[in-house]
């Protein structure tokens, strides 16, 4: 074997090793870049996020009764289907005389309101365009506190803007903004105009609809709220199918039993929910539920949180039967109750 023949395998091995090394470095560099950039997520999601301009007709004033003024309400929305259904907030289009949707590709088109649900502050619009870039729908149930997310919208009407943050909390339900609250909380900057926009994960999938900010100044202070996409899609499907959201209705109000409350009222148990109001002719009254009853279980699950029980009841359809295990005085009882359709007007935000 001559020297040339001997060296050939060595040279090939060196070249192969070099190629593998360079490939590894390129992969590592690409991964490093992706760790510090949200550009891919933005590229996937932004074509589906729109700007919404609602023209609000103001009432005539007593000083100048012939004067009619128009205000422009700014907001955002998310294209949910390829045939033009758009998710946004109810307050973005409330009292709108006309609505214009500006797409990411600079097209502008008039939109009509399909329906809205003030209880969750959600609304559905429709534009007459086909083959639209609908957003990829994620699962808010799989979101974890600490996950990195992006908020995309039209803050202050300056144009589509992306901000980054994390999921700060889940299941926020006592903020006092809506009748039904199950918010995702985020520290991504959300400002006026972001309402109705998209909260997406790093796959570019929709996980929430930006709804509100908690602020003393009107600007972002690192506390923003979004309606989980799982809830938003249910609302959208109901509105498209029925023109409204169809919810189960029990017809009672209850509050959490705490040890101090149990002591002050001399209750026989120190947990559960105590009934403080029952609506006349409601399913709860028909089933014999009374004020002062303590509800310990709903559908065999412990009832400790009135917001969770309300969410359960309203997530069920009219005609669904539920079981309630409770205590009246020292006597326990079980009742099977057939839920009815929730009335349009409700007396109290914490009734279900």
C-alpha cells in the first residue's frame, strides 16, 4: 500500500468530522437564535389578527339637539375561520353604527355583527371574504403558569403591535369585569386598542382573546387579562348556531363557607357553599333548595368555590340533570335538578 492510498481514508474521516462539527454548530446557532426570537411565532399568527374600527353614533345633547357626533372606537380581532368569522370583544363593537375591519394585508372591509355575549365580553363579526388566513387554535387548558406568550393587537390605533410576556396566573374569576370570569393573566403589555386581539403561544396558536387591563393610569402596568380560547370557541359556536349563548340555569346564589362564617352562624360544617338566595320559579326552588342550605357536592364533586360551580352550571345545556348533596340544619339530603335555559336578564352577577 502506497502512502497516497493510506492517507485517503484519514482525509475522508477528517472532512466528515469537520462537516459534522459544522452542522452541529449551525443547528446549535439556529436553536440559540430561536430561543431569543419570536419571529416565527409572529409570522404564523399576525396574518390572522385584524384591526377593528367601530363608528359609534352619539345621542343628541339637550344643549345642541340637532348636533350629531360620531366617535371612533378602536380595537382588535382574530380571524377564527377561513370564511370570515372574527372573534373580538363585546365592548369593542358595542353600540356600533358601522364596523370596518382592516386586514394584515392592508385590505379594508365592512363587517356585520353576528352576535355578542356581554357576560363574557365576547362578540362575533363576519366579513364577506373567502380563503382568509384563520388562526391556528390552541388549547388554553394546556397552558401553564410561566409559559411564554405573545399579545398581538392594535394599541392606541398605531397599528399592529406584538408584545411578549408570560402567563402570570390562570382562572382569575373575581376581578369584577364580567359576569363570567375565567381569565388568563399575563404581564405582556396590553393597552387600549389591544382588546379583542390575540394571545398566542410560541407555536403561533391562539390561547386567548385579550380583554382587559388592570391599571390606575389607563396604560399597561403588567397586569392584563385574556379570555381562554377554550371558552371563546364555545361562545363563538353558540352564537353562530343559536344567535346567543345557551347556558344552563339553576337559579340560586351561594357563597363559600369559611371556618369563621361557620362559627359565627353556628353551622354544622365549616366547608361547602351556603345558599343565600333562591329565585322564584327557578329549577333550584322547584327542587326544594332553600336559603340557608349548605351545598357540599355537585355531581359528586366537592363544592368549595362558587365561581367553579357557576362555571360548571353555565357550561351545561338546558335539560341536563345535575345532582346536589346538601345539609339543612342537621339533616342531609340529595336532590336531582333539571337545568333550564338561563334567562336573558339576570338579577345578580353571582347567580347561576
